C-alpha cells in the first residue's frame, strides 16, 4: 500500500464517530459540492449535519436520511453568523 493510500485510510478512521456541521451555500453549484462532501463524510463514518436555507439541496439531503438544520445566512463564515 502506498504512503498516500495509507495516510488517506488513517484519516478516514479518525473521522468515524465525529460530528461535522457543514454550512451549505445558497448557490446551486456550491450546494452540490457541499452535498458531495457531506456524503463522503457520511461514508467515512462521520455524522454530517448540514445547515442552510431550505431548497432542493436540503430536500435531497433529507430524502437520503441526512440531518438538515434550517439556517438563513448570508455567509458560510461562522464568525459572521
């Protein structure tokens, strides 16, 4: 196994059991990227919770069993929320 593959596997092991809050941006492309990241986190054993405005991304995430918190925000910067 390569050093990079081993490092990747070790990173995934550390995510198991972690809870991650991810702020979903309002635009469609960035929202899709956030959805992809949340799905990868979920597959690695983490518990991703997405937060953002209601819409198609929220509906898709909830339909797949994901947790969504409604949050009306203008920034994904947690210091500006």
